C-alpha cells in the first residue's frame, strides 16, 4: 500500500468504528428504551472520527508540500546537503514516482538507507552524497544489506558519477545506478523509468 493512501485507510477505520458504535447504541436504545444514549455517545465518536481524518489529511498535505520542495531543489543545493538531508531528498523523489518509502535507522542499517516499495517489489536503496566518484563498495554494501531487509531489488543514488568498476559490479548484481544527471531528470519528472 502506498503512503498516499494511509490517511484514507485511517479515515475508513474511524468511519467503520463510528458506524459500529451507532448500530450498537441504536440496538441498545431500542431494546432497553435508552434512546438518549444514541445521541449522547455517537456525537463524540463522530467528532473524534472527523478530527482524526482531518489530522491525517493535514499530514498528507504537509508531506506532499515538503516532497515538492525537495524535488524542486537544484544541483548546487543537493551538493550542499548533509547525508541525512540527501536521504530525505531521494525519498521525496522516489515518492514522486509512486514508491512508498521507509527510512532505515541511522546505525546498523547494513548499507541500506531507504526501503522503497512499489507494485509489491521491495528495493534497498543506498544514498551516496559525496564530492567524489562513487566506487564499488556502495554496490557491495547495498547488495549485502538487501538480504537483511528482505529486498529483492537494489539501487544506489548519488549526487556524483560512478567508477567503471562500480558500473560493472552493478551490472553483475542487477543494481540500478542513479547518478547526478539521472537524479536531476527523475526529480523534474523527465525520466520515468529507473
């Protein structure tokens, strides 16, 4: 399930709870003559359900605006980002292409910074924001970490280029490499396939 549908699922759960509570109170009211309970208890349930839906909708809008700001960032700003900021940027780009993205914890991630899921395929993503060409160790790390995170695909995203050895190793392992040019095209929506 994609991240965009989470608020809708939460809202449906609360509407379901509201309907079940209303039906139960209506039944109890008709059986025992306590019809005043119906109005007294369903109104707070409805208010809570609506409030939860509103908060979920606001969170979805906030995330969408933040993702749009990240994707609009230029290359110079990307080069100045910290590693964590770059991970959030890459997550925003991937979400813009229909992935549900989960950030792994900072330590003990086994070389996997993000887990991106689309169409049921879990992809382990290594984010490399650095000032020099990326070597084969990034591919080795993400390929090894993919098994730990139950991922079937791998990807390395960088703000720089890759060495020939890294490109060869990625080809052997089926790892997708996204360099600075490809990343800029993905962020602008000019490239739709990885």
